[in-house]
C-alpha cells in the first residue's frame, strides 16, 4: 500500500521505517541511504554536478570537490535549488532524498593553490546549469550523510583520483565578466551579479570557488563561510539604500514559515535597526543578536548564519516598500524541523512570512500584545522574556528622536 502525503510518496511497510512520523530523522536518513546504496558499488561514474563544495576543517588545507549524483540526469539542478524547493513546498524527506544522492568527490588542497579539481569545481560553480563529469575515485564512496545548521546536507564521499568535464559548461556572460576582471573587489562583483538577477545560492558558489575578487586575494572559501559572507555582503549594500528612505508610519506584523521554522516579523516606525531572537517553541531560553543604525562590528555569534540569512529578506522587503523601519524578528523552531538543512531554510521561511498580508496596528503595545497572545495560543510559548530583554525595543523607547528637538 502506498501513502501520499504532502507531495511525497512513501511505502507503509518500508524496511527502514520504524515509526509513522513523516519527518522522523532516523527514518528519513535511513530511507535515503537505502535508496542510494545500490548506486555506490563502483569507483568510476558519470554525473551531472549542480554545485561545488569546499570544506572548512584543516583550513587553509581543505577538501575541495564537486557534488554530483552518480549518473547523468536532466533534473540534476533540482539537487541544489533552495528557492525552487521552497516555492513548491518540498518537505524534509524530499530534500534529504535529493541531497543524500550527491556524491562528494574531493581532494585536499591549499585554498590558494591550483589543481585540476579546483579548476573543475570553479567551472561547476560558475555554470548556469549542472556540468557533466566523468569521475574516477580512489575507492568506493563511503555511505554517510552529513548535515549541519549552515549548509544543505551532502551524501557519500570519496577521494578523487581523476576527473574531467565531458560537456561545455554554460557560463553566463556577466559571470565571465567578473571572473575576468581581477581589479574588481569580491563584494562589488557579488552585488553586481545580484542586481543582475543571480540569486544568493549561485553567488555563494562563485564566492566559494574563488571566482571573484582582486587577483592577489582570490582563494577558495569554505562553503559554510561563503553562505554567510554572501548574505552579509548583499545585506550591507541594501542597508545603505534603505537608510535614504522615509521612516515607515505603520506598526506591521508579518507571520509565516516553512519546514517547522516560523517567523514573526514586526516593523516599527523608526530608523533602521534589526534584532533576531531564535527559540525552540514550547521551551525556555533563546539566542539573540542585534544591530543598531550604525551596524554590527562583530560576527553574530549567538544566532550565527541564521542572523544574516534572515536579515537579507527583511531588507529586500523594505527596499520593495521603499521604507525604513526598525525590525524585530522572532524565530520559533518547532518539532517539525527534524533534520538540519542549512540556513537557506531561514532565508526561505522568512520570505514566506514576508509574503503574507501584514496586520497593522495603531501602537507598539497593541502589536506586541497581539504577537504574545498569538504565539502563546499557537505554540504554547511565552515570549514575555524576549520582549522584556529586547535591545531594539529598549532603544525605540529611550532614544530621542530628531522630531523631539
């Protein structure tokens, strides 16, 4: 008997399903491994690589390689498509299925050295579509799936003996332009491509493979670091734009989420400021980071990459509205989010929240009261401590405005 749930087909009596929880992390990973295992019995394969991957352990000597399913497939782009996954409401089992099928073919290299696999990974990172490859491995891929809170999961891995590209990579002209311009700073290149319609996932890839920046500064950047760097670069550029906009006159609330991550986004009529709280729904405690109008001087240690990933859509929204505001964001992580999939989930979840029709309030107190009651009723979670300790709210209450002089 087959069960169809939220667009995902599963077998009722699957040998690796131990419970009826659709998102059970043990079941999800076990089934994904069961599906990919028969494809890992060889050391040579043809695949279509949608993305490179640069590790961070041992920096500056890191693993660099390409991610590819063990066969050429027309839908290889789907294996690395966060925006598409979100737009089509892909669920955790579907995403883990795709990502666990990606073989990480790699070797150890210094971030500033050059080798054939680095050149291939650069071509893959710059290409608009997956690149067809022939891979020769030193051994059969090791069956495992790694996941963390920053990057999307990847599947089996093995060290490369040899590799070659078997198709012509389709590299966009504007990407070729910034790659060839060795006098253009990396941040300028990233913002130029972003304004030309390339999304943050693509920009992360080209930054990771050292395809942009001043000639002397170009190097591999671990994928995990390049994700946050891209979000931060893009966010800082938009901040300079919205600071020229008029201050919003409304108190607005947006709410929504994706994959068990829910965001309450509150806009206050004030100069730019941003604060993020992350909390497990139904439990005490939280992580938080904040920036005032003057910006941050240090990395957001508590909320890490999620801080920058959530800030970018907020800034995109303000730019769309042509308004300036202080923004308080509360992320509620529920039990639905059973497998870490990377900070792209934060980015897409808050985008979904900002797509919702805003609820407007005549005062700060009414909006905060509404949010408190809503979160309590829906998630059985008390946010009074968050409101009490919010630096952004304290700043709004105590900072003298120009209009008061």
